[in-house]
């Protein structure tokens, strides 16, 4: 899961929510300029959107009182492309959820 942590650190709309010592990566979708309350609302809504989408599975969690996403894998068949897809899906759906929340 180190690859996921590295990808999260490389893009400007994701951030790590906790250190990544083993197979769990907790991170947040954080669009530029968004305040903490908005980021929390987005990250509380994202797990359901991700599950409805069905391409990847990422759970929701809370880290130090803030809503976050939690990815975990110990599957020996996990490939880099799967991890890269997860990042793409989170960013795509995060932008979609953000757009839906600002539309009203």
C-alpha cells in the first residue's frame, strides 16, 4: 500500500490522514481552497458514492476527529494498476460529489 500513499502525496487534491506503516492507508479528498468542514462533508459522502460506483472498495473512517477514506489490502494479487485505479476513482467521484454539493 506504499504505492497508494505515494500517489496520494503526489496529487494536490488528496492528503494522507495518518502515517502508513503497513497495509492501511487513511487519506482525504481535499479540493484546493476547501475548508475543513467542507472536506469532512465530502469525505463522509464519498464512501457511499464509491460503493455505488463499484469499481473499487474504499471504506470511510474517522482520523483525529476528521472524516477520511480507508483503503486496506493484503491481497497478494493486488497490482499497481489497481491502486492507480483507486486514486483515479476517488478523484473523479470526489469532484463529482463536490460539484453536486455546490450546485444547490
